[in-house]
C-alpha cells in the first residue's frame, strides 16, 4: 500500500512546472543559470532602447530561445527552453512568432502575445519528420517557408500543417524533381523577397560529392554559394559555410560564417562589411542597425572555420551600423555556445518570453500567466 501511495504522489507531482508543459519537455525547468549571464560592451542596450525593439534569438545547442529588450530604462532578458531551436521569424503584421525546433521529430511552433502583457506564449505546435531537418524560416509573400535541409528544398508551410516542396536549386534536380533522400548541399538560409523568384538562398556547395555536409571532413573552404530564386543557379561563389542571407534596402546580405564576416553580395561578388569575433550566424535589421550573432565552434568541426581564431570566438550579439560596419555595442554570453537565428519585434508589441533569468523568483508569476492568459486579439494565424 505504501509503494502504491508513493507512486500516486509521484504521479501527482509530475508535469507541474509550466516550463515543462509549455515545451513538452520534462527537463525544460532544469536550466543552468550561467547560460543566461551576459556582459554588455559599448552601447548595446542604448541602441536597443532607442530602436524600441525586442530581439528574439535562438541558441540551438543550449536549447534556448531568448528575448532581449529594455523596459523602464532597465535591460530585460527572458527565455523559453525548446529542443534545439533553429530558425525563427516574427510576423509583424499578424504579431505571431514562428519557431523551428529541430530534434527528431521536428516541430514548428507559433507563439502569440498575451493581452495586457505582450508576453509571447506557445499557442500551437506541428510535428514533422526528423529527415526534413528544418533550418531557416522566412515569410515570402506573407506565407511561411522553411529550409528542409535534409531534403535539399525550400518548403511552403501549409495552413493545414503540411510541407510542400516549393523551390530547389538545379544542382539537386533529376528528371525535374529534387533529390530528397538525404542532405547533399546544406541549403540553409533564405533571403526572403516578395516571391520565391525574388528571393535568394545559401548553401555550403552546389556540387554533390561523396562526403555530405554533416561529415567532419566535408570540404568547405570557398565552396559556399548564393542561389538566385529566379534562375536556381549560383549568383555568387567563394563563401565558406554561408548562413543567414537577408535582403535589406535592396541589398543582399550574407554571413560568411567560416571567416567570421558579414557582407553584401553585389554583381556576383561578395564584399565584407564587418569582421566579428566568432562564427557569424543570425542576422536581423532594425532601421539602419544590423544585429549579427557570433558563436563558438564545436571542436570536431573546427575545419569548418578556417578563418577564425577558435580560442577567442565569442557567443555574442553585435549591433552593427549597416552603412559603415562599425560595431556600436555587443552582448556576450560568457558560458554561451551557438546562436542560430535572430529577429525582432516592436517593443510595444512584444516585451519578452514567459520565463525570467531567476526561475525561482518568477515561478509563481509564470504559473499565473499560463493559468489565466488571454491572447491579444490583434494576433492572428
């Protein structure tokens, strides 16, 4: 009888932590607080405050989504834990954050703001096969798209939840269909235009070889490309593990990750705008400021970063003046690892995520939030 009562008590106590329930993950509440400790350099918080923005950042290997803003003159960092989050995109018209979680199975979650608090909470999640290996998310013509890296295609995320192949480069095409059995080229980012034809896409190569992009000895130096959505052919070559392609004021920006650079592709050539201390990935523009991420390099993949000093690489965000490439300020996570994606929301619309850096002090607040929240009526699917 005692054993049965003990089992009942254990069952009753399980799944009481709102962090666990919100992420479908029993370990979500066990966060090492060191992962959230940050150090600001320069005018990082001042820049963010003047822009009246909230930054949304995925740190994939730490299973963290982080929101950063300034409220009442004070920095605010909030978070949500999810399994290996990668791409994210904030729909500023519908006020919904779309977020990819790329363990097996993959998920795409939607988060919407709570009425009266502007806190983003999960409102839906859809599951996809692990072989899709979702990376970047983008809104093209108002429709959600994603890189299905494991299938060498860009997919359209249907309102019903399905994924439809929508675009692929010619180099993976056989008999007018893409090769989808495995990852061949690491087709990993989307510079979203008004249509697929007006968009651009990055990959680690445009050649199918014996070693696949996840192999530690996959040759990377100078083999990365940018594809045109219209022609499905490369318009720029010579990059090294490019990521985070973005269009800003008519310019095509890209992170040349293996050399710690962020630059612009013009007339088929890549021009460096700024050099940063780490593996560059994650890029978002707020007015004339580019927020770029840098990451440490996982030791077994050190050859992916031939242009980096691995010991001095930092897990950090950098506010960069887009016109000049000048770094205005940075935010370092000393115990951080890798950043994948960055986007932003107006501060008046989004103040952050459900959990604060000190979980013990905000557990009651988060329980009350999830117990009685109502969604902001302005947010929609």
